[in-house]
C-alpha cells in the first residue's frame, strides 16, 4: 500500500462512513473496506476508473466533484477524503467547503510544492519541477494548483478551518521542517 | 446462431392468473380489473432460502421472453446476451424471472384480451393502467413464487420505471435495484414522441376507436408510430454508422420509394411491429409511461425515504430519449436519502438502444454489482 494511503487508513476508525472524492481506481477505498470495514462511497469522473471500482465491489458514482456534493446532507459521512485531488479541481475553495459541510471530518492530502527538490529544480534548473510526488511534465499534469504546506496552513487559518491532525511524508514520516522536506502532506480537518 | 445464444436452451412462457371477481385488482384509477393473467418466464433455479431471485422487466414493446429459445423459433429472447449461464445475470447462480406487463398483448391481460363479462375483446373498455398497476400485478407473481425478498429488480427504459416503482412501492422486497436508461418521470419531449405515435394509430381509419378486432388492423398507423419510436431509440451517430446515405439498389424506381437504407429499415421495422403488437396496447402502455411521475406527490428528498436497497444506475451518453440528466436526477434522490448508489454513464453511440447493445459494459457492471449485494 502507498504510504499516503497507509496513513489515511490508520487515521480512520473502524466502521466509519467514508466519501472519497476523486477515488480513481478505488485502491484507497478498497483498503479502507478491508482494513476498517468502512461504509464506502466514491465519486470519480473517469468511466474506466468506475469499472475498476465496481470490480472491487465499491459503490461509486461518475460525477465531477466540483458539482457532485450539493445533494449530500450536512455531516452525512464520518469522513470525506480528498486524497491528492484538491489541487486538481478548478476551484479548490468551494470543493473543500462542500467537503467540510458533508463530512464530520475531512482528510486532505496534496504534493508539497515547497519541497527542497522542487525549489532546487526551479532555482538551478530553471524549469517546472518533476519529482516523485509531482511526476508530470507541465504539458500533461492533472495538477491545476501548486501549493505548499505553509500555504495550506495559512489558508486554513484564514478560513477558520480547524486542523485536527497532520502528517508529512518524505522517505518516511517527518517531523522537522516539513515545508522543506516533505513531498506529501496530509491533514485531518473539521469545520 | 452462436453457441452462447443457445446456452439456456428451450424455455417456455408461463402464465399466472389471479384477481378473479370479486377479488379484482384495484387499479391506480380506482377501477377494478379481473381476472388478470400475467405472462412470465423463469431461468435458473430458485435456491432453498429463496434469496437468489432477480426480477427483470422489459421496455415498451418487450415481453416475458427475455432469454433462451422458444420451440421452433430461430431468435432468442430480447436480453439473451445478458441472461444465461455465465452471463451478466448468471443463471448458474441466480433465478431470473422476466415478467410481462398488464395492458400488453404478449400473454398478459390487456385491451386485446377477452372481457369475460361481454365475451368480446375489451378494446377501449379496458381501464387505464399505470406503471404502478404493472408492478402491483408483478407483486402478485412474486408472492405466488413465495419470494419474500428479491435479490434485485432490473430493467431498462420502461423496465427501469417499473424497477423504480418497485423500490418506491415495496422498499422491503428487494436488496438491490438496477434502473437502466430511465427516469423518475417522463419529460415533455418523451410525452411528445409518444403522442405522435398515438396520433398516428388513431388517425388510421382502421382504428375505429379501438374497435378493430376481427377486422383489418390499423396497421399503417401503428407502423408509423413504431418508425417514430425507432428514430428516438437511435442516435445521429448510430444512424450514420448503420446506414450512411446508402441507397437501396433493389427498389423499383418511384418518386417516394424507400431510396435510402434508413427508409427501408424504418419501413421494415414498422411493418414487422404490426405483426407482433396490438395497436391499443401501444396506446395504453405509452400513456402509462407518460403518466409515470414518482415526484408527483413526493419531493426528491422523500422519494427513496427508508430505502435500504443498493442501487446501480446506468445511463448512455448518446441516449437523447432518456438523457443522462434523468439518471442523475435519480442519483440526486439517492444521495438525499443516503441510498448506497453506483452511477455510470457509458460512453456509447447507440442512443437509447444502447441498453440492449452495450453488453460488455453491462455484463461487467451487473456481475460485480450483484456479487456485492449483501445477503
């Protein structure tokens, strides 16, 4: 299992209800069902990915997460997950607001754009960085927004979003200087 | 014929009769109908605890013969691609029931049936029926088969409306539902096409206010209705692919002959339909579809209140008769009620007909979905 998924699986209590936004081929949800017996629901825009989810026994709806949350009632899931998908939507702000409304807690993960390798590649290479957590060339990346851990923490403060937990991943779990050393950041948020 | 088409072998249509006076079926309209005969077929074996039964419901012009072969016939049932050993609805595992509808003309009581009171066909004295009435009759069949809880109710188009009506009328009687290319209510465009079809039938001089049994049939009118229908079942792309502007070569030259392949196809489909379908049934059933509206007395947030069944919704991208937004409306209702839902829009060019043609996608979806339905 991906380290990022391991952290999320570790955070979620057994038997929780989970909505995964941009669930892709359903690997994370399938792991959550297996390890934590969650009640799983996914939203995914890609038809082929839906077939993979269905083959894993998952309930998933083919929709755009920028519009697909409006009918869910407030706090209708224990957890709403945005694992690597927040920076890929056109308007992250309303998507995160909707996630915080629908979930009792929201888990967000994203690639940290202030990782030292990113900084070095821009500073010395003079090129848009390609790293393990940002593996795409500029012309094919699904990422529409580039943010750092510091950016996100500031954003949460500005919006009054409560950060309950966080984890910073590089070659393992990191404590010191995450904004410089972490490739991926994960947060548990509540409104 | 392929071996797969033969896999179920010979099957027979069965009949259930019930609601003999004075215990007639009370219809949505307040009128009573009885006795009622319902035609159905079954495939596979019902298990000991009766937990593997799937009810399949057909579209406007379908019938109980969903799969396998009738003795002496060449063509298998209308969903043979999906029902059989190892198929999407695997008869090695499931007991599949396909029920006809009341108001029809395929073995179930409808306007062409004999009214026992007059010993003549009902014709227009047959009461108006609704999708809910069709489901009421099917519920008697499921009771008769001693099945308390169906594993699933599955149907496309009008069959999907029946599946939705089942969920709303009897939420405790199924563990899952699969409404395909369908809607919670007919939209004006759908009603409009149905109305053109009905007007074509009623404009035929042979229709005679429905009193044509034993006389020349309103064949031209019904054929035109079917031609219009077939246009709405296809798409611009599927017609272009199937026919192009190809000309028919064997046609006698005439000013308004069927020069183009598409004209010949529609004429053939129209004429063929007349041989197998009753014009009055066409009127009654299209009206039932047009009047279908699960939101008439309920809000979207209430329509699936208390529903525990898992739902698999399938729509098709090029289906302009039952457009994707209608399936998305069903999905909204699921979300508002916390119903466990899966929704896919299959990228198909076949139009509404896709629900009969996109067998690979439907097989994959149904197979895995049904495996995941909790006991």
